[in-house]
C-alpha cells in the first residue's frame, strides 16, 4: 500500500533482554518462533468484559504461549531438536470441544519471555478480482433466490436444510458423498432440467 494505516494494536511475546544477552539467546528465540501467539485489540490495554456480582467489569485478557499437540510433536516440519524437547513437559487434559482427553506439550519456562505491545500497521492488502467477485455474487444470489441450494443439498447430502448442513459433518468426510454415484456434471444436468 502507498499509505499504511493503523488498525488497533497487536500483543506478542519476545525474549527477555537478560536472556537475550546470555549465550542461549538465539536458542530461546528459535523456540519462541514456534510457540508465539498474537492477540489483537482496539486499544492498548487489551481488556475484556466480565460479569461480577451482576455488574460488568473490565479485566485483562490472558495470553499464553502455544501448546504443541502430540501430532505436531512428531511432525518433521516443526524440526524440534532434542535440546528443545527438554524444555517441554507432557500434559494430559480434558478438551471440552472434542469431549475427550488429549495429550499436549507445554513449555516449562515461560518466564524467559515477556509481552510486548505494538501498533498493528496494515501495509499490504489482498487484491480483488472484480469480475470474479461479480460472478460469485450473481451465483450466490441465484442459488439463494431460486432455492436451488436446497435441491443440491438434498441430492448430495440427503437433507435440504442449509442450517443443519452447516453444523453437520463436512462434505468430504460424509459417507453419502463417498457413496454418491452421480458425478458433478450429472448433478448439474439434472438441476438444469428442473
């Protein structure tokens, strides 16, 4: 962009100055690149509303370092060395989203990092293709207006309600998608006959 602009503030972890001056400064900076988290806010204080005794008060939003899942622990892209693995502790905790116990690895020395707040400057933007956006809007309008989306959902998924489809399993994971005998062109031709 020709003129960058500020959109709120961003908060993230950095290596403490005394740790950075030590001989292991670069080592801990490499670990931080893998477990750092970023939080965005409109103001510099990073507050959230909380209800206490019926009144709404503002409390500071808590920010933690990222946990490493058991899948990422063995994933070669992370490239965790044996020395880096010594600074992580294996934990097992209940996940309310998945409704099961999961194994993850937590960094044991978070005191080596401190939080820093900077202005969130927007310097780049994703260019839009106007012709493509017009086609997408026209197609979306047609599907919504003529209830074709309901026919497509019923043909492919076996249910016509798009609200239910949003909260059900993904299309690729669905068994009905795997066992569907019609190809995409056959489905489109059958919809054109209607």
